[in-house]
């Protein structure tokens, strides 16, 4: 049975799930040498890891999928250090969230503030200014933090 990114196989009474990759997949993803913001590159890694975590039935199948993800990312010019650091952060966040859910402590939420900008060479300066304005000028009346989500449109793909 194929559900989106999942392969579910059953033998007798037990079913197994794992990440499904189409046979026509050539292993391409956003290249690390591309001109997009670093957080887009981090999100590529996080999306791969989340899919592996969501569809793996145990830690050994998650680990084998992580090895496949590492190879895919390295083939797309990501550095080992960057990939390993992202994996470490992801796994730590997963372990923290499962601990929080077990202890039923308060989970913080945030208010998203969306900003669409034009991609250019000095986008990091714009992001720093926007985050500074948000930190100094914007407050929440409910004591919930406000987070800015910045995304860009490229002139070539704008329309």
C-alpha cells in the first residue's frame, strides 16, 4: 500500500511502515551551493528528517533512513558538519517534545507574523532590521511571543 511517502507492508498480523522513495527518484534536492537563504537549506534537512521520523516505526529504521538522507544531502553539496549539526538539533528537539508531552507541562505557542520580501543580495540585513523592529516595537497583549516568518519571491518565479 502506498500513502504519499509511506510504504506499509503486512506479514500476517504485523504491519511495518517506512519511508517510500519512488524508483524514478534521482536524489536531487535544493543544492547547498544555491543562492537561497540558509534557513531554506536547513528546512530541506528538517523536512527529510521529519518525514523519516514520522514514517519510521522504530529507531533502527529511522537510523537507516537518516543514513540515506545524509548521502542524498552530501551528493547535493551539503557539508558533513552542517548535516550532522542539523540532525543533532532535530533529534534533541524530538526527545524534548516527547519528554514535555509525557510530563504534560506547558507547551509554548507563538503568534506568526508573515512577511513577503524580494530576494536580493542583502537579504540578511533586511532580516536583521525586521527582527530588531519586532523585538523593540511589537508586544503581545497575551504574553505569547510573536515570531516573524520571512519568505521571498524571486524575480524569475514571481509570476
